[in-house]
């Protein structure tokens, strides 16, 4: 696997960028965190202690039996559902609160009104008169229902625990008394209303009864009502109709028999036919007796003559017998005719009676409708009378019982611990606010930060090439201050040494020259690490086997000779003035192949020296003796020395300190260098933190490898 593939990618781990930002702005985060925490603690300490007392009351549903009007089940459910919400509103009403204020004399209590700090009696009285104790009490009150029950908790907060308990208990008692008074007044009003209804319904009932009785008397209703009378009439009609059918059937049969009998001749020869058609059987018997007598006569004629007394007497008997049979036949016909006429008469009478009953039934039906109207009015009046009487009894009973549906379950005890300030909640809120403030501080510092922080700032926002980054030197006394360059000598595999070698390699590719390389190291403003970069870059090049000379051209604040522990009064200044030779001015160092041309005495106007022909000739001479010439110059935006020197070099390296160098300053540096056509090679980002790997992954990689190897 290649080395580059092992480097962490910033895009894969965006959280590292955020962590790096927070770490870079950690002091801003800490200051904001501490400031908000202190404010939270101070606010909590300055808050007065507030105590809360709680009284529990039971709100039973109000009886609906006293309602003077009938209501449906849905209406009653709606009333029950809204009743509790209404009572909770009543508990928090000014009416109840005013009773508490009057009972406890809160209008004259300066401590309750928050006026105890006023010492002037006149001003105190004026403020107390203008105060609204009811609103003050309501601001301290909180009423909440207990889910799934008819309980309500009355919570009162006050700085005085005894007063808080007294307010809660008095408020519950005032609410109960107010509810009892309201209920009593409501019952009285309801009783008066229902009593009036009762009297009206009683009068209406008596009137409807009188009207019904008068109707029955006027129409001579014999039974309890026309319906019963109509029922009897209908039963009579049913009976007569049945009887009429029977009579009609009998009449038809009798008429048929009569007509048949009339068609038969009355003679002894037709007795049998007469008997078959309905005549009595006695005729057959009598006829049989007559025939016996005739048989006996025939027997006597054998012995006696026809005119003999025996025969004559028997003949008379026969004649008498036949006459009796014929009379019997005639009597049957006469009787049947009389029976038929009787049936005809009876049928006519029944027809007349049925007609009369039908007319009576019709009249009774009309009478029934009128009767039902009177009866309905009587029943309605009686029902209203009974209802009003029952309600009147209920209201009267409720008035006697004086039942209050509000009951105090638990009186408030004097609280022993305050509910405010809540240290746990305040601490949590303060902690959260402090963390948020810390992150906001980091965000604001990041948003308003105009310093150079990464490669993107250099390339995209400044418009200069990025050459590389140089990490911070380790915080070790051994390499502190002037001895910082020794870190590379003693730690050639450290991240700093690797970065310097990488920078040197990059420069060798960027600067195309067959002769020696002349590099100018400068910066936008002081204290950005250009001197240490010049020194370490020179040491790195010397260690790489190149002949290197380091020119200390920063004649305003020379520091390199002190770092290399070289004490000499002659140097570049003396050389350019012709006071010493090059050999006398050049100083050896502990690093092989590295020579130093120190500043020497500080001149009054260094810019004049760099514009001289002697400086140009010096550079030409040095190119013949050294492979790399590194010039440490003053900052570009401070003096013009660097701009003058830049016209004689192959490359200008601008050193920028990560998180310190302002972006406008670096932009101004670029503009100034471009104005003199300086060969700007690029920017080196100096003093990079070990955690700032977001734009220089190799640094993180080498730093980790170096730490692992060192351990």
C-alpha cells in the first residue's frame, strides 16, 4: 500500500475539522463557558427562596336532578365534561381571590404586596392604595387537575412558607364557601322557578280534568271512556251480523221448503214426499195406522159385507184417520208459513238494529277522537304536574341537606424546603447554556477570524501557491528559543524535519535554475517565524549535502547570530561598506556545509545598502561558492527591505503563521511583491498544531509515526 493511501482523508472524517476548530478556539470556549457559568451561579445565588404549599380538594360532580329542564344523556355528559374545567377556572377567578384578600387582610400587608422595603409611611400608603393584591395573589397561584381523578391541587408560592400554606388553605376554604353559597342561591332560584311551574301545572291539570268530565257528561258516555262503549257496540254488531246470517239462512231454507210443500197436493198419497221435504214423521206414522185399518177392512170384507156395521165402523175410522193426516199436512204448511213470516220479520228487525248500531259506532268513533284529545291533554298535564312535583321535592330535600360537592382532602402544610431556585434544574440549564455559549463563542471567533489557517485560505482566498506546512516545535527546554534549530539536527525523522525536507524538495522543483538558488525568506508581519524557518531550511539543505550560506538581511531585528551562538561585530553591513572581506564576514557553524553571513552592526538605513551595487556583486560572488543562498529579510508590510532584495533572487518564500497572520496582511504582501515583479514561489504555513491535520494529512501521518517510534 502506498504512503498516500494511508493518510487520513479530511472529507471522510468531518468531525475532526470541528474538533480541531473547537481545540483551536478552546480558550474562547473556556472563557464563554466560565462567564456563563458564573452568571448562572450568581443568578441562582441572588434568587430569593420561594416556598410552595399545596392544598388538595375534591370536586364532585354537581347533581343534575335540580335542573328545572330535562336534558339528554349527551347534554349531561357535556355538562359533566365541562364542569371540572369550569371549576378550575373558578378556583383561579378574581372572585375567590378577592375573598382570600379580604379574609387575610392582604391589601394591608406590605410584605405580601412587595412594598416592605419602602420606609416612608406616606409613600407606602400611596403604593398600597395603588397596588392590586388580587392580581398579586393570582400570580402566585397555580391550579392543576390530577389526571384520571376529580382531584385538584391548589399550589401557592411565596417567600414566606407560613404565608404560602395560609394562602393555599384560605383559598380552598374560600372556594368551598363560595361554591356552597352559589349552590344555595342556585337551589333557591331553582325552587322558586319549579314551584311556579308546579302551581301552573296543578291548575292546568285541574282544568283538563274538568274539561274531560264535562265532555263525558255532555255526550252521555256511560262507561269510563268512548273506547269501552265503542267496544261493546262493536261486539253487539258482531253478534247481530252473525245472527242475521243465521236467520237469513233459516229463512231461505224455510221459504224453499214452504214453496216445495205448497207445490205438493195435500193427499195421503203424497205424505211420504211431504215428509221427505220436511214434514213431521208423525204423518208417516198416522198414515201407517190408516193403512192398517184399510188392511183390516179388507180382511173384514172377506167375512162381512161392505155395509155391515163392522165394515162401516171401520170405514169411518179410516176416513177419520186420513182426515187427520190431511189436517196434519195442512197444519205443517200453515206452521211453516208462520215460521217463515216470523223469520222475515225478525230479519227486518235485525237489519234495523244493525243500521242503528252502525250509526252509533260512527258517532262513537268521532267521539273517541275528541275524547282522546281531552284525555291526552289531561295526561300531559298530569305528567308535567308529577315531574314538577318530584323536582320540587328534590330541590326542597337538597335545600334541607345543604350538601356541598366541594371537599377539602388535604390542608397545606408549611413547606420546609424551597422549590425555587431549583439547584438541579438551574445547574442543568446553566451547564447547557454555558456549553452553548462556548460553542457560540467558537463559532463567532471562527466567523470573525481573518487569520490564515489552512491551505485553502492561502490558495483560494489569498491567491498564492501553498508550499507546505511546518509544525510547532515541541515544548522542550532543550530546544527552546535559540536552540530550536537543534531539534532537526538531533531528530532527523521528526515531523518538522520531514516537513523541511519536503519543502526543500518542492523548492528544487519549482525554481528552475542551473546555477545556485537564491531564496528570500520573508513574512507579512513580525513574529511569524520567518527567521526560524530560514535557519531550519538552511540546516536541512546543509544536511542534504548542499553548500548553503545564510544571509541575515533583517538588519532591524537580527536574531540568527544569537541562535547559532556566533559573536561577531562585523557582518553583512560591514561587508557592503567595504570594511571587511567576504572571507572575514562569513562565519562557520556547527553544521557542516552551512555558513552564516551575520548582520553585523545595525545600519541607520538598510534599504540603501540593498540598493547598492555592492549587494548585487555580493550575490554574484556567493553564487559561485554556494549551491543555495537563503536570505532572511524583514517583513514586507513593515519596511521595503524585502521588496528591494526580492529583485535579486530566484524565489520569494512568504512565511505565514497559522491562526495568527491576518488574511488582509498576506494579501497586501502579495500585492507589494507583485508590484516589484518579485518571483513569488509560495507560502509556508508555520507553527501548525499537531491536531491541525485537516489540510495537511501527511503531517498527521508522520507525527503519529514519529510518536509511535519514539515510544
